[in-house]
């Protein structure tokens, strides 16, 4: 819970889906629940369209 600002659904999803054979979550159940409920970054600011050449 110390780094609660990093507890977001997209980061939890990325971490869990990167596992090839097994995923082990280590931490407080409250923190995992908080991450699963938090959707702060609805839109990613990647600037992808500009990087691909389309303004």
C-alpha cells in the first residue's frame, strides 16, 4: 500500500498477462483489490499518431 499511486488496473493486467507458466501475486489482498478497481488512465498519451506520420 506504500505505492498506492501505482495500483491501477492496467498495470495489474499487464503484470498478470506477462506470465508464461505461472504468476504469483505477492502483497496485501487490499492492494490487489484496489488495483483491480482503479481505472485512472482511461486514455493513453502515447503520441502514436504523430510518430506514425499522421498529425
